[in-house]
């Protein structure tokens, strides 16, 4: 009887050790592996005026930046010209406002947005097109 009890205890111990060991190897939904901290890629939404809108020269534009820690990480340029922006923190995101550069008339221009973070995989790019009249 002692041999059966001992065998049963050893079997339960081995099964429990196996379950604990394998639950710690990142096989589940929690990810695992890699060692570094994870992040969500920076993204940009709610463009005003909307994509392909017709606007006047030097019009104001705005958008929201998500998953960006500091406003200094956000860069905007239009036709290779850097654009001055202002940012307003709104909880865990930023509202970004800028103005079309002077001299852009009768053209289509893309507002290019880039967020550079410490972790390259977290960087984000985006933008949209506007038709600029006279």
C-alpha cells in the first residue's frame, strides 16, 4: 500500500511540475519571449479637413496622435517643408494643429506625419491629401 501511495504522490508531483514549467514559457496569449518592453505603434486619426478636401492657402489643419509619449516626437512636413505645430494633451493622446505653408496654391499636397520613438518598431507614419486652391 505504501508503494502505491508513494507512486501516486510522485505522479501528481510530476504532473504539477510539468504544468507549472510549461505555463511560464510564453505559449499563451500573454506573448512572452523577446525580453524588451512592448509598445503600440504610433497612429494618427481624425484629420481635419478630411482627406481630399479643397482648402484655401494657409488653412489650418488638425489631427489626433495616439500612442505617442511626448509631443516632441511628432514631425509634420508638407512638400518637404517642415511645418510648425502646436500640441494639446487630451488624456492619453495629443491634438495636433498646424497651418499650410505660405506659397502653396493651386496644388495638391500631402500632409506627412511621422512619430519617432525610442523603440523603432513603435514609430508611426501617416498623412492625408488636400487640394489647395487660390
